[in-house]
């Protein structure tokens, strides 16, 4: 019985030390960006990559071009288009594609981009969340041209 009490006591002290040492992240490491800087699609892990064309829109549904700040696009949305040559239609199945996005280190994407995705037709909608909790939606779709 004494061993259990000592173990419990030591575990309790350890938990108190852990909780006491937790602190908020330094502001320089927290980002408000919820935009995607680049997205690629691939038919398989070892195959060629196709870069998506990203269109950013502000809260008034006006397309923002060139350099922009987070405040310029806050409250808006994005569209990512993959134009694949018709000659590759047999090799690149847009209904079964891998997606990879370039994000800052404290962003997350929902639903996850792991696995394969169907980006035909209306495509899929993903949500990017910044380190401070702001979100932005993107429609990701592909088509043959």
C-alpha cells in the first residue's frame, strides 16, 4: 500500500510540474494566415505533379490578384483549379487523385488531404484554419482541357 501511495504522490507532483510549465506560444510563432500558397495533385505517389491555379476572393467576392495581405482576403474564399491535358485523361484519374498543399506550420486542413480525393464536377471543399483559429474555405476541382 505504501508503494501505491508513493507512486500516486510522485505522479501528482509530476503532473503539477507539467501543468505549471505550460505557457502560451510566443506571438512570433502564431500566424493568422489561413491561405494556401500552393497545391499540387498527383495520380500516384511517384507520378508527375500538376500545380493548381489558386484564385483568391475577398469578402465582397472580388478576385484579389498579385501580392496581398491576410487582411485583403479576410472573410473571402478561394478556388483551386487543376487543368489537366485531355491527352493525359487515361493516366490521370481526377476521381482518384492525391492532393498536397503548402501551408504555414501552424495551419490545419479539414477534411484531411491524406488519401485519395475526387475533384471532378464541383470538386471538394476544404477548410484551412490558421494558428489563431480563423478559417477560409477553398473549392478544389479538376478538369480536362
